[in-house]
């Protein structure tokens, strides 16, 4: 948290919202000392669900734009400038960032942005969702996260289904540092990623339905050492049901949207 506050203090921000969940372990006195002279608000929640905690912050933000950022990662000095470059022509600005492995190796990445055609193939395209800045309201309504433990991808699907204009920052402006006991790494270590993937798939289908009138979906999977290719249709009369194909195997090769009618 100390490093996170130092990163934020380098930025030109109007207000900082800090949400502390159940059993947060933060030193509130030290936080207040660090934030002296800055407009901030500390919100305490009894929840430990990630989506719920982010919504607590969104409800209390009054600015036009907002950016969620984990306390464990690093914002570079140029992030506000980079977001502003893209903000005039877009509703969402995704950050380019450096993915720093546990062994210290660095990989340049771009945060996840989807089109309707690519949402179902999220796992192959973007293994890490990254960071987005966005306008707090769309057509006068606040856009909230799903109140689930893994809200990043479903939120991106929501934004995609709304047809928002999106782009990436020109330059790297964040550092994503992998840690052995991080939220994502623990999910992998505890074999929860497979379950999380199924939940994310369901939201991808849900928001695909909201974003288009008709879609032809092709799924290629490996099942009992045999490559299967299945095609499903969805329109206003026929319910799209691709769950079976998506869950046949963890080794899904790809999901392709053959055609979409918006």
C-alpha cells in the first residue's frame, strides 16, 4: 500500500478512493499520514468479494473518468498523460504495461480490449486482463462490476456489449508484478482457475447475446484425444447454447465468431 500511494501521489488526480475489504491488514494511520494534503476517502467494507469492493469505490467517485489499480502493482509517472492523449476520442483507454515475472523477467503487454467477435476466445487472446481507465457513466448510467470474485473479464465484456470506443495507450505506463501469493497466482495454485474460466465463459455468452441479435459460433476443442469442431447458432428465436462445447475440455483451441448481426 505504501508504494501504491507513492505512485498515486506522482499523478495529477482529483481524488483517491481507497476501499479496504474484510481482513485487509492495512495500517490506516500510516495511510492517512502518507495522504496528508491530498483529497482522499477511505471506505471500509465487510465484503471480501472483488467485484463488490470495486463497486463500493465506483459509487463514491464523482469524476468523469476512473481507473481501478491494484495496491500491489506500479503506476508509472506518465499514466495520466497517456490516458489523456486517448480520452478525447474514446470511452475506454487500456494501459500498455510491463509484465514482471516472479523470476524478474519482463514482457511488454497490452491490457485486454475485446470486440464481440473475440469475447468468447478471451482465454487464448488475453491471459491477463490488465488495467483500464474509462468514463464512469455511459448514457447517464454508472457501469458497475458483476459482484463476483473474478470481475475483470465480465466487466470488459459489458463494455464491449455497449459498443464503447476503446483504444490502448501509446506507451507503457504500468508495471504488473507477479507474486506467489497474489489473487491470480493463488487461483492457479488452488486449481480454481478452471472453475473461474467456466464462470467467465458464461458471462462472455451473456454479454454476446446483449451485444448482437445473431451470431454463428465455431468452437474447436480436444476431447479424448480427438479434435472436434462444433458450430452453434444464436438469434432472437433460437437460444444460444455453447456451454457444452466450451466445457468439453480445458484444452480449448479457439472459439471463432463466424458472423454477427448487431
